[in-house]
C-alpha cells in the first residue's frame, strides 16, 4: 500500500507508451509535454424486470471499456511523443500500442494492445505551439498493479 495520502495535483499522473518493437521486452517511455487528460468509462449494464421484483428493475454490469483522452504539445525527438505521433496515419492492428498510466500513489494500469487514435497532430494558430492530441482506448481487459 502506498504511503501517499490526501489530495494531489493532476500532474502527478504519468503516461507512458511502449516504444519497443513487437515481441521485444517492453520499453515504456514517458510522453513529454502532456497538458490535460480526461477519462471515460463505458459500462455495459444489462437490465431486466422480472415479475417477482414488482416492477423494480434488476441490473448486472456485464462489460467495461476505458478511454483516456490526452492533450499535449508535439515534441519532436522525445521517444514517447514520437511514438504517439507515429500512430497518426495508422489503421488496423498498426493502430495498437501498449500504454501505461501510473497514478500518484504508485499504482498503475497497463493497456496491452490499446487503440491509439491521434486526433490532432500539429495543427493550430500560426503563433501557437503545435499540439498532439490523442485517445487511448482499451482493447480487452487492462492489468492493474497496486502500489508497492
């Protein structure tokens, strides 16, 4: 269990992408210049109303998925940032990558074969810093590792 308690700033969340070639030991690298992120959980819930509940609905959660949406700045030469940028024109299995989210308490969740969907790569105002915006979508059950 982590020794960290209390509130924390959002920047203590960290994101890494596996930069190693397929079939090689994972080499997770941080993604430079991430600014904001949001997380959405899509929970599949089945509902039914049997006679014995007298009109009250029964429910069972039967599915889950996670999407992490990140806004960053494009940082050419940073391994993690370059790896994400490399998904810009990818389709099919080429759009899959291993992604890791480390929480402030040291626990983490690893998304093997996540879908990396780049939604903005370098566009904006002429005087602005080029953005890199992307979504990481779970592709099967992620692996949660508690803090040491």
